[in-house]
């Protein structure tokens, strides 16, 4: 599942990884230049999106890839 997250640096991507790791059972790949996060998880899209928004960054669901 693909999400847009307005990340500008490694610190931003670390924050994303940190909030996702707290959910547990989440695999993610971060594409920093394109500001995308690819996530493999059993959690609902809403749960993932709420976690991503806890970083303080703008986050949007893009769809499945």
C-alpha cells in the first residue's frame, strides 16, 4: 500500500519508521526523493494513516501498488 508523506530529510523518514514500528507487524520501504512510503501490513489504511500523521507531516493514502 502506498502513501504520500511530506518528508524532506532523513530525520523525517526516521520519524516515519519510528511511528510505524510502534504499530508492530509493519514492513515499510521509504522513497525519500518521491516522498512515498510503501507499506505491507495487516493494519487498516486508517490506522496506518493516523500513525503517519503523528509525525506532524502531511500524509495521504495513494492506493495499492
